[in-house]
């Protein structure tokens, strides 16, 4: 059977269960952005696996792979119109998943210096990729909230996605620290004389 089906050639696609919707539907924006995030996490994992110094970051790749699996489930939830059908078994986010991210954030932050200003995305390639993951995650969160305006979205899923972007920010800083890479900080421009 070929990969292509031709069923989307007219600008529609199927949600879980077969319901046809336009490809511009907010559900597609939400789970498509989750898929994009998942792909960037894959790129981050590939970069981390080639990094020479991950001291203090042991277990990060395993956590990221677990996050990828959970994001796949989140995509399935977002692709299911629960007014039409039940979410497939095994596709859910638990409080323990949120707590695990909070612990990972706390662990990453525990070795970092205190606040010194607004950090510009960058540093090492891996840290820059973590920042890309952070921003794509924020976009996914906004899309999910748009879905939640008209559909029932579990609060735990929403909290998880919110913590996930925080995790990527903490991870980016931890990666730079492990690599001995200084952060770049935002600098305000000098005030012009005609500015009031």
C-alpha cells in the first residue's frame, strides 16, 4: 500500500475516527505543532548524542525520548474530537508526568547561576536547539488553548505542555553551563535624545 492516499488533495483530512475537517482546522494546527516540536526534539537528541561534555545532564536523552512518546499521545488526543468518539486507550497525561518535568527543571536550575538578565537564544548548537524546542512548545500551547475554547482538553495536558517549555529553557541553560559556554544577554540600546 503506498504512503500517499490522495484523500487530502481537496484540502481536507481525517481526525481520529474518520471525521473530515479542513486542513486549516485548529486541531490540525495544534497537533501539527506538537509533531513539529517532536521533530525538533529528535534533532536535539541527535545533537546531544554527539556532544562531548554532558556532565550533569545524565539521563537527559532518556527523558527527551520519554517526552517524545508522550507528545505522540498528546497529538492523538488533539486529533480526537471527543464529542464524536473516545480517546484511544493509553493516550493521556498524568500528574506524575507534570511532576517529573518539575523535578527535571529544579535539577537543571540547581546548578545554574542566579538571574543575570534576559538570555538570548544561542550558545552551543544543542542549547540553541533547546531554545527552538521552547518556542515551538509555546506555539503549540497557544494552539491547544484555542482548541480548548470549544473542546474539552484535560487540564493535566495543558499543565504538562506549559511546564515543557519551561524545561527546555532550563535545559538550554544547563547545556551551555556543561559546555562552558557563556550565555549571551539582551542589552538595551542607548536612549536617543529624542526618546521620551
